[in-house]
């Protein structure tokens, strides 16, 4: 389902300056690497280790929450700060599978980077706003999901891609401390908050 949703994103806004295609890899980071949206929108090329084949790595050191122009010193919509609940200089390494490595390399070939090194941007070059990626995600759900799932909570928000990633790791048997470290959580929060957000977990549990 996640792959189908990512494919559907690429078809959104084809006549509107590739609005969806610009964000496929960003959503991919949320699913394959469990990035928060605020981490994904400010991912830089220098944060990414993208080998020609095999697994890569993302080194997260910043987050860009959308707080409103009234609440930032710069007057910008987004605030630029360190990782959530972490010291300002902390870096969180996240291994990324070959699928995401290839997706990020494709994105770089197609769209390049901004002058300050960001991978993802709106058509005007600005940091991707939540309203922008939210609209694209809603349109992708309409394309990818059957009617009964469109009206359900299934993958209702882009953030659910992160939930799905963490749930998949846990179901695959990755130790909880490792999952928590990759996701940027304590083990307590991880086990209390995260649950499966994509259909099919019952089948996994019954194998």
C-alpha cells in the first residue's frame, strides 16, 4: 500500500509543474526512514550517504517545524532548530534501504538541490509547506485507495507513513531500542504511542 501511495503521488499535479513528483522522495523518507515531516522538508544533500548500490544512511541534525510567521525571528513560516527533544548539536543516523537510496538519487537527478543544499522545495523554491504536501497526499489517496479505504483513517495523514515505518520495523523483529534510536524516541514512548497504521499487520502476526 505504501508503494502504491508513493506511486500515486507522482501523478498528482502533472500539469502543475510536477507538484507531486517533487515530493515523492520526501514522502519516501517518511516511510522508509521514519522521518517526521518537519525533518524531511529540510533534508540537505550533505545529510545523505547515497552509495551506487546497497544501503545508505541519513544523518539528521535539524528539524523545521511550521509555526507561523508571527512566531519566528526571521518572519518565515518555518522555524529552524535542532532535533525534537534532543541537544542542539545531536545527530541521529538512520540506515536507509536501497529503495530509498535509489529514490533520492532519482530526485537529485530530476530536481537537483536548492542553493542552500535542500533536496525538497516548492515550485517557488521555498520550504515545502504542510498545506502543500497535505493537498498532494489527499489527492494521492484518492488515486491509490479504493472507495471504502478513502473514507477510512487509513494513511489519512503524511505522518502516518512514519507510523507505518516504525510499525513495520517492530513487526519485522528489529529490537525496540534500535527502532527507538532510528525514530528519535525513547523506548517507552515508542511502545506506548506507535501502532500499525497500514492494513495487513494481522496477516504478518499470524505467519
